[in-house]
């Protein structure tokens, strides 16, 4: 009851506005100072995120792993 359903937020922000940019790493890659291990699957709808992180971050601080699985629980990969 204290939290509006996410559909309300999504309907209020249907384009890439400041709401979405605020939590997006692609808006400011240099701000990422920690080491990153990005894991995704070839059948994962977010697999491009792994590729973009590896492309844009310092090679000494990023590793990417993509395998033959999807964006689900391990027993469903």
C-alpha cells in the first residue's frame, strides 16, 4: 500500500528522461571506479550490457562473461 505499482512510474516516464538516466551506468562510464565482473547469457535480453561495459570501462578493471544461458534462475538456463 505504501508503494505505488511500478506501472504508474513507467506510464509517467515512457521515454528516456531524467528518471531513467539517473540509474543508468551508460550515462557516465568514467564514474564507475570499482572493478566490475559483468555476467550475462547469449539468450539474455540484457547481454548487450555486458558487451558495452567491457567496451567502455578500463580493461584493467572489467571482465565480462557471457554463456549459453538466459536471464533466469540457474536451474532454467
